[in-house]
C-alpha cells in the first residue's frame, strides 16, 4: 500500500550494496512524510524521519522515532 524505495552503492543491487530503504508513510501528497531505514537496521523503528512541504519550501529530518531535529532546510 505504501511506496518503498531502495538505494544501493553503484549499479549493483546485491544486498551487500544496500545503503538504505525509504518508505512513504503518508498517502496525502500535500506534505511529504518519509521514513528512512539504514541497511543495518533490523528493527521496525526508522533511523530517520523526513517531513517536508513543497508549498512551504521546507524540509526537516528527525532522528529515528523522536522529535530531535538532525537537519532543517
């Protein structure tokens, strides 16, 4: 139901080259909500949350399941 993407090093899609997976956590397209899981993550809790808005031209990256801001644009 939710969109998922995988990012790999180089052109090879072997599991050892996996960097992270990304899951869109909201089906509403007005505000972007993405959950990022690093390749080494074996838990159900994301490593980063990305929340953004095209209309507001903003993007905030949070650490895991917390409200701690890692980056903001």
